[in-house]
């Protein structure tokens, strides 16, 4: 009985990725760059060929858990930065669904990022959780992620409001002089 290279790649690819969390970061960056440069007619096919299979691997790795889950989440979040420039809610929803495999870990991963990345990615993931329609089987997982992220999002909104108020106050003081 012969397995063949395709069978080995099909099994070995996800196993290797789970053993090497930085693989997810580099693959997401690569997929994001390809999607950003893709002509509009090719975009949906590229999304299906590159991003969906990769995010299925991510979700499977996070569902499995284990000692590398945290590194996997970090790699995914860092790789997802490349997708921010695309501004595609479907890509945001796919990323959000992948990381919703472990909402608490996603929030811890976001909190560990530098402030600017944390804010951008938190709102990107929120856009992804919000774009899922009723009746979609991914909705419950996305809602769990949204609920887990609520305190972080609240902190980010309060901080932005405080900064805006400080800026407005400083501008008001300058205009009076």
C-alpha cells in the first residue's frame, strides 16, 4: 500500500504547522500580501485557495491546544496584521473564527501585543465577529470571542475617548490664547 506525496503533504502540512507556530505567521503574511496584490476578479479564488485552508489549520491547532497554542496564537495575530490593509470583512471574519477556537487565549494574545497592534487587531477581529450573518454555523463561536473581547474593547474605547477629550481640551486652550 502506498500513501503518496499528496497524502503525506495533507497529513504532514498541518502537523508541521502545529509543531512550528511561526509557520502560521509567515503563511498569513504571504497570503495577505498575495490578496492585497490580487486583481479583483482573482481575489475570491485566492481567498479560497490560500486563506481558508490555512485558517482551518490554525483553528485545528488551537482546538487541539497543548504547549504550542500560545505561540500559535501569537503567530496568527502577528500574521493577521498583513490582512489589515485589505479591509475585507470576510477575511476578518475568517481570522476571527480561527482564533475563536480559544477566545481567552486570543484576548491574552492581544493584550501581549504592542499597544498600536493590539488596538488595530482587536477592532479588526471585532469587525470579523460582527460580519457573520444569522444562521451561519460560525456565529456561536464568534459571539464567544466577541464576549471574551468585550472588556478589552471597552478599555480601548475609553482610552480613545480620553485621548480625544485631552486633545480637544488642548486645542481649546490654544485657540483662546
